[in-house]
C-alpha cells in the first residue's frame, strides 16, 4: 500500500519540480543602454523592453523618478537576461514584454521586475501572458552559462536540461534506496 502511494506520488513531485525549475527561461541576452521610465528601457540589440506584469508611475505622477532611477540602477549598461513573453511577445508600440534578470552573484540572477515590486516602485498589473507575478522570487538559480550567450542559447538550455535530469535521477535513486532500506 505504502509503495503504491509512493509510486503515485513520485511522478507528481517530479512534475512539480520540473515546473519550478523551468518557471523561468532566458530567451535573449543583451545589454541595457537607456532607461525610458520605471518600466521601460532600450537595449543594444533587442530594441525597447517593457517589463511584464508591472506598472510604474507615469511622468508627472508621484513616484515616477523613484521608479526610473531604481530601474536605471538595476539595468543600465549591464547584461540583461530576457524572459520574453512566449504568448504575445510584444505589447503596444512593439515593445518586447519581458521579465528581466541581471547578474546577482556567481550562483544567482536577480528578477528586476520583482525587485522593483519589493521596493514599492511599481505595482502588479497582471496581464494575460506567460507570466504570473505572484510566483516570482527575487533570485533564481543561474543556469549553466555558455561561452557566448547571444549565439549559444540552445546549448545553454540543453546543458540546463541535462543538469536537471541528472539531479532528478540522483534524487529518485536516493528515494528508492531509502524506501528499500525501510522495507
Ligand atoms: Ca519566455
Ligand atoms: Ca501575467
């Protein structure tokens, strides 16, 4: 009986962990070069970016400069990793709708959309797209980085998948050993 429950539970847990592991992705890597306002900036190769599912105060509204300065501090002249909305890709004015990540340390990236929310600089505006702002975490674990991110995106994803499957295999083996020892 115990085994039956366990054998049903393991695939469910694996699916959950797969979902968590791939809840974010890098669709493009570029450099931010000019901040337009608290939720919009230009990049050197991907054009204008609109942060997904958040809204910053408009020019003339209270908090406009706070949001703009904060976004400037987070992204200007830095490498930005873009998770582009897979459903609509662009919004009004052809801007790419993205969750934006920047380097945090050797193991983690920081979610800029979430950082602005936590600072109170922007508000959630949850559009119908691939993102759910209520599930964002400030930091995400860095995937294996390729030598040249702009041309080697597929290899980066492939390495991440191999790494993930290897971890799943190890966890499954540990669970099986634990179950067998209990019997
Ligand atoms: Ca995406
Ligand atoms: Ca959304």
